[in-house]
């Protein structure tokens, strides 16, 4: 039975790579298997070490160019758009609460931007996106090279959730490219707004390394299982940066964003020497 599921996963991801292939650029180097850290066929951890000119993959490297719905990782970009258009004034910005009882208790109040980002509050971001202009959003996605840039379901059925299990798709490699544009000062967004986003993304420390990221979880309607992302970056004491994008799926069970985030944390904790050659220059923030 296990072999059967492995074959199904292999065929699924092969088809995905064919139909949703992103732009290939830097050649990927494979990280050899590491002790006490196993990954399945449906998992990829992709790292970009900009100044060293390296892109490293652990797990199924074939998934680097396979596009998936960004789900809540899109909050990285929608936060910047909200700040840029003046809808959000800062980390304390509240957009109101209408009393609806949501599935997560943390969503059932008038949240600040910082809280909404860290609790991944979909209603907050639906309200934010509803105040943005479609042409502006399309322009931003084009400027960032954000996956397939497809927001064709805008406002369909009266709400904007094009980033959740819908038309917008992005690959792990493309996620890294977007993060690099934002945090190297090449996205067109204000440095002060990027600094606010960075604070939203702060997870804490892994030893002396600062750990930043955003998770995203959505349902694959082919397998009817949840699959998830965690994307972000690591900041070292010397200012060196390593970007990462992790995606995990398993047709036998649901995967949540927190599981992927914890897997990234565990990998970095045990294998930090892989990123020793970081260098400077492009590998530093320009905020």
C-alpha cells in the first residue's frame, strides 16, 4: 500500500511540474540526506543563498517549479499593498469586527494588523483586499513576477479569495524570487513598509539566527487533503540572509502550516552549517 501511494504522489507531482512549471533560472544543488530528518515525496525545502549564488533543495527537488495556490503566504504581498495604498497605517491598524463567529477564536475580535498577520486571519485580509483596486493588484503581481499572476476570479461570488485554492498559483522557486525582490529593495514598496512587514513575519530565534516567515494552508481538491507552505528568510548576526520556501503534501493525511514551519525550524537547528558560505552585498537587507 505504501508503494502504491508513493507511485500516486510521483505521478501527481510529475503532472504538476508539466502543467504548472514556473520560470527556471539558477540551477538547484541537492542537499544530501541528513541524519534524523526524513522528508516524503511530497515535501520540498528550497533555499536561496543570494551572495553565494546558490539554490539548495532538500526533499523532492522536482517540486521547485510546481505551482500551488499561495494561500495565506499571499498575506506577505497583500500587507504591503494595504500599507502602500494607505488602507493600513501601521501594525496597530484595525479594520473592524462585525460579530461573526469564526472557526478560530483568535479571529473573533477586532484585530490589529500584527495580530491578523500572525493569526493568519482570513476575514481581515478579505476586507483589506476588498478595498484594493483590481488593476493595482494586477500591476503589483506583474511587477513582482508573482507566479501565474492570475486573479481572474476577482470578486466572483461576492468575495475576494483568489489566493486561496483558486486561480492564483506560485512555485517555491517563484516564492523565493518574490521575497528577494521585496527584501533587497527592488519591489517598488517603501522601505518603511517593508520594515513593518518584516516585523509581522518575525518568528523568533534559532540560536543566534533570526527566523522570519509566513505559513499558508489549503485543500488540494484532487486528494481532498490539506497541504501547506512556510516561506521566509533567516537573518544571521553578520547580516547575511538565506531565503527559504517549503511546501509539504501527503495524500494520506492533512498537513497544516504549523507543521511545515516547525519542520523548517528543526532542519535549520540541526543543519545550519549548510549555509555557512553566505557572503555580503546582495545578501543583506536594504531597508
